[in-house]
């Protein structure tokens, strides 16, 4: 286990905070390297989950026809099976003008 002054000597930025369960301390060492690989599926990832221009147009058209958001999602996924769009995005799109 490294102590705070030892981490400073290693020039590694750290953040020390009490644990949420009250049983000790939590040390986060931040050094710019991910400790995991990239996920296979970006479900819900803000960048990947954005609606494309075609999807935006389709949402607008279906909304004008009073199609339920869950059915809009199904329609978009029928057109593009790799789409990660969810019903919350449709609600946001419909209410943001």
C-alpha cells in the first residue's frame, strides 16, 4: 500500500476520500490510462446514442402523426438494427423545440 506522500513522490495525481460505508478510505489514482477496454456495445453512450439527421426527420414525421414514442423506437430500430436509440431520447426530442 502506498501512502499519500509516496504517491506524491511518484508524481501521480491522487484523490483520497472516506469510503461511503464508513469502513475506511478510498484512494483514486488518476494517471490518464483506462483500466478497462472499450465496450462492445455503446448502449446509451451520449455520442453513439445521438439521433442522426434521418432519424430526427423520422421522429418529427411520426410525432406529427401522433405515433407513440415506444413505436417510434421500434420503427427506428427496424430501419437500423444497430441503433441504440431509446424511448427517453424520443421524449426529449419531442419536447425540445
